[in-house]
C-alpha cells in the first residue's frame, strides 16, 4: 500500500519494537518495522520521513552484534536512536560505549541539561524507563549532551544540524511519563510529519487501490466471521460490490451457534453472497488421535486449503483472494526480526495463493487489531462484531488440549458460552482483549451429590493487551470467578473443576496451544 510519508523503524531485537510502531500510529503517523538488515538502497528508494533505531538485547561491543550501514546518517533523514540504537549510533559515528558499572533497569529521573526540539515541553526530573547494561562514555564529534541520569552521564545526545538524536531510555513504554511527547516532538517538529494516518483516509485509499487492481474480475473472501475477515469483507464489498463472493468454512470447531450467527449478520445487514460450507466431519476425521498442537494447526490449515480450493473452483472466473492477515501475524510467522523464532504457525499467513493460483489481497497486512476495529466502526459494522475478542483460525481445536472429539468440543462450547455471557452480563467484556476457556487433557476427583466424580478440568483465560504482542492477565473480582465456576460445574456435565490462568505474555502465549 502506498503511503505519502512514513517512519521507518529498524529492529535490533527489542521486546518493545512493536510498541514503538503502535505509539507512532496512535499519533496518526504511519510507521513500519523492518529488520536491521534492511538494505540501504531500499531506504533511499522509500525516502521515509524519519528513521528510528530500536533497542536490542545485545551489547554493541559483542562480536556478531547487529549493525547497520554508516550511510544511514548521511541521507539527510532525521534519525532517533533508542537504547541500543543510541549506542550503535555513537559507536558508528566515533563515540565510545562501555559496560556500565551500575546497570540501569526500571525507573530513573531525567535530568535535562540542554533544551532542544526532542525535549520541548518535557519536564526536568520526570520519570523515564531504563533497560541497559552499557552506556555512552564519549560523544561522537558534532554531538552535544542534552540529558543525564544518576547512572548515565550521557543519557541523551543530539546533533540538530544533521537531525540525529539519541536517548538511552525507552519513550515508547508507559512508565516514561513524557514518552509520547518526546516521540511526538520527533515526529512533528523534527521529521515534519502530518497526522493523516486515519481510518477514513485508509478506507478511501484501499477502495481506490482495490478498484484499480481488480477491475471487473471476481474476488473470493475467506470469511471466518472474526473481526479481521468481517471488516475486510465489508471494506472490499464497498470497493467492488457483487464481484465479491464470501466463502465460510465451518470446520466443526467453531463456538456455540457461531456459523449461524455469522451468516445471519451478513445476510441481514449486507446482502452479501456467502457460500456456507459444513466440512466439520472431514476436519474431525483427520484430527482423530492427534494431540500435538502444531500437527493440529497444520492438519487444519491443509484441510482448509483443500476445502476452500474445492469451493473456489465453483467460481472459476475468480482471480483474487481476500484474507484478514494482520501485522502481528506477519511479525510472528515471518521473521521480521533478524533472529526471532517462529512461535507458532498462523493459518492465514501464506499457503493459499500459491496453491490456488489466486492473487492475494490483504488490506490489513500492515495494521494492528485496534486499527482494524476502528476501520470496522467507520464502515458501520455492529459493535457485537467490531468488539469481538480474537478467535484463532483453528478454533476450539487449540483450546481442547490433547485429542479432539465431538464430545470434548461440545463440553468446551457450553463452557465458553457461559463464560462469555457472564462477561457480557457483568459489563466487563470490553475491558478484556481476549477471554476463553480451555479443556485440559486431565481429569480430577470431585464430589457431586455425595457421589465421587472423576471428570474434566476447565481453565479460564482472560488477558488485557493492545495488540496481542504482549498481554497481562485480567484481575477479576473473586465473586465473579466464583459465580462463573459454579455455573459451569452445575450446568456442564463432565466438568468438576475450574481454574484461572494468571500467566502473562511473555513468557506464556495468550492461547495455550
């Protein structure tokens, strides 16, 4: 997708890199993450409004530590180095970086010694967030000191003439009180960006691009009924009308009454053409006896491709495929970071186009989830769909731990329905990023009506997050948990124990599989 201006973030492996991108987009400026190995020729070609060098876990003095071309500082493009980015900048430009005698982790106080554009309207002494073991001990030529902390005498530096700035702390995290202001100073006062990255502008741009790309050809959309595919379907329909055909594949691992409600919503509100395929028997047969989570995902992904391909052949004149792929899907599945590992396979990243010979349309490939929600609202989708919690492509298959059977799926469907309905009744559903139940592959002893039981354990999971890249467990009121637990055990035959998951991401993932 074309953008009139953007901020390029070069990633050195920091856990906060995605947060930098999010903070910039919150200020209505488009930002894009690329690995530190991004070619200098490509940067010259793209002409970003500014470049941010992220933090990273290594020391710039280590052999094999990530590097960039010195030429980046000669392009006339404003640069902001954060933490590792500052240290690398200093090392490349003739400064000196050494191990700190007192490492700084956590809160520190910013002592501003010289006002420049980066610290405009930032309070002296304000709290900042540090995370480093090295520090700058000698400034590169042409740079001046702008701030210090107790343990970092050279905490912030600048060369306003070349528009190159560096800070040892992390402005992107909430603990840095004036972090947003510092980033905004870089965006608007140093890079001269405009705050025009809005839902409305995005929608208009996509509609025009899709019209030009598609012409009068037919387009197929894989409609799962989740936020991403639903918003994508409505957006593409606005662009090309009845040229769009949606295919909904029910793989038998949907939530209670989900497929029915999806079809009804689109039929009632958008009069869309939807090809509804019940392939549950095929999927469940192929999953018989399979317990390994990655094998489950691959079987479901491959079977989905097969079923989808069969259905798509009914529309032989179709040339394009729409998918609701998001930026975090791309980051986790395709190594955006130089040395990041694939955490798990995302079913909607890759696979379909090369097998089906369809050209891919992924309007949200550059977006985070909350940006897609904002677009959905702009397009007029009902809140019940726009605010839906994320639901994995493999569905309940990755929430039924161990072997999948119809009986186990039915138990989880009932439990999930009770849990979600209680969240809605208590008016806390919208405060949670994602909530769901997990059926564990163990049974425990219980007592019901003076009789011994040996039945299933359910784990409840609820997390808060902004984009799914990091997450914290939701602090429920104990009375709420008691109510939900009692309802589940009393109402769902086969369950005699409920536990609550209090793990954050990292180290845990949001889903259990």
